[in-house]
C-alpha cells in the first residue's frame, strides 16, 4: 500500500467515526427532545386536571347554595360525577357540623370517640386528657394527660402546643396518638365546626356512637329515588353513590373533595373547606385549600 492510499484509508476511517459521532449526537438530541415533549405534555395534562378539580369545588359550592326546591347538593358523602369535554370531575361533600371539633369537644365526648375506634377505656381517657392538655393555654397536666415534660420524657423534640388546633393533622403530634388511631379518626374530627356537640343527624357512624346515638342511623333513601344530579347551571351532574341523609347541620361549613381525570388520564384531587355565609355575589368563604387524595374514581357508576 502506498503512502497516498494509506492516507486515504485513514481519512475514510475518520469520516466514518465522525458520522458515527454525529449519529449518536442526533439520537441523543432526539431522545432529549422527545423526553422534553413528553414532560411538557404531562405538565399540561396535570394542569388541566388541577383546573378541572378546582372547577369542581366551585360547582359544588353552587350546588350547596341552591335552594332545596332547586335540588341543592347533599353533604352526606354522596358522590357526584360531572362530565365535561376535557374530562370528568367527581365530588364528595362532608358536613363539618357532624364532626367532633378538636378545639371545642369536652373530655367525655373525646373519650367516647377514642373508645369507638377500639381503645381500652384507660387509654382512651389518657388520650382525651392529652388532647385537652395539648390545646389549652396552661402547663397544668391533667390526671392522665401530657404536658411538655411528658413529651420530653418520650424523646419528642416538641411539647404540648398550648393553643388551639389549626388543622386536624396536628392531632398526630399529641402524645399517645399513632398512625392507626389517626387514620380511623381523621374523617370524624374537625377544627372548623366551632360547636361543642356535633349534629347527630349529620354525623358519621363513629360520631353518632360517641354521642350515644349509635342506634339512630339516618333513614336510607327510598329505593326508587332517581339517580339524577341536582339542578343548576352547567352540564348535568349524576349521582354515583348516594349518602344516608339529606340533612345538613346549622354550621354551614363543608369539606369538598373534588377529583378530576382528564381524557388522557391525568389525575388531580383538591380538598377545600368552605363556609357558606349567605347570599350575594360571593356566598361563601374558603377556609382551607390544599391537595387531596385521589380515591373517588374507585366508585363505580350505578
């Protein structure tokens, strides 16, 4: 092989390696472009789901504000489905007036509530005392309760709050509470009702039992009750699962769970607490607003 031929061979190999390198760069850029495009689509889909869920909250408020004769919405756990071109929204409303207020309930009601989730009387009493010690302003320990020294002895970096609960989630910080007990209680307690005694007709079974009304279950709706949504503006709303009673307490504060699923499968859940304050251009006030848990799409249509 001549020197000139050898140089041509080396040049050809260099060109081939350059082509391979360019192909790798092109594949990498294409892959990153596809990944970026996919991420953008996912973000857009998530934003659509969030917007739909937020719209579901406001649709629920509109239903709650409607007169009974116009088909006002129920606040007993009834699951509503609202279909739109962009996707489906499912909504569930809870009446805060039927729950035990952690800041207002007396020790006896708290003890009965804790016994209702399976705690032995002595442990239920201790936990009730600890809740009252956690929320009161003094440092005086109740007979079975817990103040700062007890939290320190348990190795916790915090003590009793000595102030009202701001959120139900704070109950997890009370000495003696654990994840299992909290999970059983979370749907039965509130910080928004501002009443010492819940309305038993709007209460979940656990609370009715604690009130001594465990045998007074609200009557079930008639078997032939139509599974149609309430009246109101916008597309029709269907009922997927009917709650036990249309009764609402006088507290007029509600937790709204609104979950949305877009046509392409994006999911988002919104949890809002609203207080109905009367008529007018804005007949409600938002008390709490946050992300919720997606669980309503497990409910099957009737």
